[in-house]
């Protein structure tokens, strides 16, 4: 799989995608207009090692839904990401057997280096 999961309304995602080299060969999936499928999330999980690593606590709904008061399990993280696209930490680059999660400089540089 060579794919980027991103949010088109996120200015940070846009800035990162603008850094991609021409002919990068990645499929772009806007998670707002094209929902994350369970199989896709499972593939990300295999590479990341946990659903928690894929989960964004910065989502506005994290506090609104009272999730900060819960002890979340791996199954709960999975279900939340599938239920609400904003819970996926983004962007997520899946490039062959590697995964780069989020907008931290180290993650972005890693993804760009692999391309």
C-alpha cells in the first residue's frame, strides 16, 4: 500500500502534502469525504503496532465526548477511529511496509525520505 490518509480541511495536512515530490506515486484519501474502511485501519494497525498510536487526542470531540475521563482500550480506539474520522491522527503515510503517523517533524521527514 502506498497511501496518504489526510483531511482536506486541515491546513497542516495541506502544507505537508505540498512538500511531496512530483511523481510520488501515493494515493491520497481525504478521510472526510472517503471514510476509513476497517481493512485499511487494520493495515495501519499492523504497521503501527497499536490503535492508540493512530488515535488523536487533539480532536475537538475527544473532550466533548468525555473520552478524557475514560480508560480507552485498543478495541475502543479502533471503534472510535472508524466512527469519527477526526480521531485519526493525521496525516498517515503508509508507504510499502512503513508507516508515518501525524505531523511531527520526524514523521514528515521520514515519509519524505522514503519517497
